[in-house]
């Protein structure tokens, strides 16, 4: 058992967490006459380490996930979802959301296509909630920062929110709250050519390059904010606003994430810095969920597809779910970190 623990610690710290990279960058800065323990040196070390680590993990994850995703084009996904009924369909939709694009703006076109194809509204919303909130990338990245317990619980609770939210929306019979051009649209079944392994690898690599280009600016912004928080903002200030002394920290974090637009890769360095400064775990994860699920740009896009009433219900369902998750993690933090 001890041997397995040692192996896992090595995987988490050295493979996923890349602690060796942090030490190497620190040594490099020292050799250049900079002190990694100073504010400027620490900021540079944090920026270089997190940027390289996230982009390397990003490339590997997207390569693997895109290869898997090549087996689930929209038409095949639609057929899979069409075989299920009731809460089972919501569960399948939420699970399929974990192997689809990494941000909410990328998921909305798929949501529109599934809705136009006649899939139940609750099922399509389970997919829409799950896709940006919980993907395989979030599992690995959260594992690299917070450990496997936090990562697994985060993903499970995210799937629960997706299933519960979609089921609730389905029970409210809000089909008329979808814009007419989507309800009257007809999906066209396009024959899918069978891809060979070489084709799937080529597709996966193209996705790596395309996604990296889109995500890289947000990673730089996120890492820059994280470096600022980590080395320049006093710990006492973070603890006062987002620590155990403020019962509204989860609410503040969830709302603060809304104006931002990023995916899991851009929010991880901010979350890492906040947690290191004393913010509660639930507060940090609520911020991440708020950014990835309820960002203002994605809500503007979604408004083009649904009417204000349905948009408001979607926002309310996600917000309540995010806050429940946040307070849950605050309660269990002493036992899982």
C-alpha cells in the first residue's frame, strides 16, 4: 500500500504537477542572479512554470480527448442520445459533455444542433451544463493542483448539477422558450466516413494546434493574474475576503467569475494562487465554475438561441448548483486536503 502511495505521489507531483520544472526554473533564475523568493523573482518563476506546465498538459490532454472525440461526431452523438429516455438520457448527455469542446462558447453551437434535431430540451441542457464545467481536462488539471480527491469530487458534483439541472428544465416544459428558428430547424444527417487511425491522429493534432492558439492568450492572462495574486497581494487581504471568516466568499467568487471569459486552463493558475494565499477551497472552485459555465460572452451567445425566461432559469440553476458545490467543498476541505 505504501509503495502504491509513493507511486501516486510521484505521478501527482512530478508527472502532473511537474514540480521538477518549478525547481529547474528556480535554479535557472538563481544562476541569472535573481532571487526566486523575492516578489519579482517569484512572479517570474510562477509565470514561467505555470505557463509551460499548463500548455504541456493542454497539448497532451487535447490530443487524447480529441482522438476520443473523433468517435463522437455530432450526428453519432445525436443518435446515441436519441436511444435513451428520462434521467438516463440526461446522464448520458452529461457524460458525453466531458469529451466535447473545452469552453461554453464552443458548446453552444452543438446545443443548438441537438435541439434542432428534436432531442429533449432537458437532455440538451444537461450536455450544455456539463461540457464546459466538467471535462477530462478539468479532471487531470485539478488532480495536478489539488489532488485526486478534489478532482474526482469536483467532476462528480459537476455531473450531478448537469443531470439535475437538465431534469429540472425538462420538467418545466419550456420548449416554447427556445427561439423559433431553432425549433423549426431540421437537422440533416450527414454520412460519416469511417476514419482510420492515421486520420484520427491527424484530426487530434489539428485540434491541439487550433485549441492552443485560441487558449494561449487566456492562459497568459490567467497566469499573469495568478502571479500577481501569489506574490503581490497580501495573504491577510485574501483571507479576509475569501477565507473562512467570510460566509459569503462562495457567492462573491461565483459572481466575480461571470464577467470573465476563459476555460479551465485559464482559471487554474488563478485558483492555485488564491488557494495558496488562504482562500477556501469551495470559494476557489466556485470561481472556476462561474467562469467556465456562466461567462458573460457565452450568455450573450446563448441568448441568441433561447428566450430570456429560459436563459434566466438556466443561469439560476447553474448558480445555485455552483454555490451548493462551493459550500460543500468548504465543509469537507479539512478532510480532503
